[in-house]
C-alpha cells in the first residue's frame, strides 16, 4: 500500500548544489527516495525525512493510489 513521505532531494550540477523538499507517494522509505531521484534527474540524491500523517497527505493533496507522484514544496514544513 502506498504512503506519503517527506523527502529532501539534492541535485549537484556544474559545481552548484541545490536542495529541495518534496512530498512523494511511495511504498516505503527506500522507494520514496527512488521516486524523488527519478523526479529530480541523474545528478540527484535523496533522503527520506519521515512518513506523512493522514492529515498531511490530505493537506498536500496527495492521491495514495498514484504511486510515484512527487510535489515540490516551496519551503520545508514537515
């Protein structure tokens, strides 16, 4: 069963590193990191912060039936 996760993704390109918070729909923490890396591209790494609560899943508008969904957050608010 899919769950919602808070993940940070870091992308390094041309000597510049950027980090962004995401919420993703995945099976587990490892899968959440894979989803985030696939969304960010080949120079990315990811770290799962935690599983989201049901209230957070609803607030972020995540559809738990849509495995692989990723949404970038403007700020980290987990």
